[in-house]
């Protein structure tokens, strides 16, 4: 069977996992986005039909913006999902599984012209087929990948501690580590949890059991407990 699992280990020793999306759902998601863009351009064409040359210029400008910046806007502003990707449960992330940034999204989408070569996105499809994480050329250049959004299943049992707001300036990577520690507290031994808490001591400034309880409280807050 084809293994689509993708995992990384954070500097704090926390494993993050996702399922990479293959060519078929990505092509279908792209087709949905093309359909939506076509509807928008059709509506604009009808609305600008009586504007003569000015209307044609506006339509061409809108067509350019939709082609190149429609996916960038949705990927960054809408949590990595264009309407097409949302329909198939896909999400664009950085290769460290953090939310995609403006720069990475812009680069991966501007390089679609390379994936299109020589015609019909042949290079991009071939790249996805040959790459174990199904990355097209734009993904490899931008350090991104497309994964399945985790379905909302049963929420793991959280530590029984009073939630505590995280310190200001807590980096996203550290937030992910704290969340993972809180979600897996029932799976990991106390010794292992204290060891992981010790790795985050430079961030929390709290040693031993005090640091572990603090991280549990912050993790519960980040997961929505108030």
C-alpha cells in the first residue's frame, strides 16, 4: 500500500503527523477553483459588456488577478484552503506543518507556469507522481505541501488543570509543541512528559514538575478551554 504519512519532529521532541494529498484530489480541487473563477469572469464579462474598451481592460486585469492571486489570498487568509481545496478536505501548509506564509504561497503559485510545461500541467503532475510527498515543482521551491485537513474526531481528554493564557510572544512552533504535549498527556509516561517539559524550560522559565503543570495549563488554554 502507498504510505502517504508525513511526519516531522519538533526541536522539543514532539512528533507532528499529517497525510499528504495525492494528484487526483488535488486535480479535482483545482478543477473546482477553475469553475469558480470562470463564473466570476463570466459575471464580470456580462456586467462590463457595455463599457467598450474600458470594460475589456478591466476584465483582463481581473482575469490576471484571479489567475495568479486568487489561490494566494485563500491559502493565507482562509487557513490554507481555496474553495476547491475545502471541498475535498485539503490544506496547504509549510513543510514543517505550520500555516503557509504569504511569501511561500506567492512563490508556489507563481511557479505554476513551470508546472504547466510543456502543456496541461504535465511537469507538475509528473513531479507529484515521482515525489513521495506529492509535491509539485512550486511546492518544492516554496517548501510547502498539500495535506488532508484533520477531521474533527473525538477530542482527546485534556489534563485536569486550570487553563492559563500563554506568555506573550510564544512562537508558533512552541505553541504546537505545547498543544501536542497536552493532547498526548494520557499516552506519555510522567517521566517522558517531564523530560519534554524540560526541553521547553528556556521558554517557560519553570523547572521540573512546576514547568510540566504550567505547560499543561497553557496547552488547555490553547485548545480552547477557558
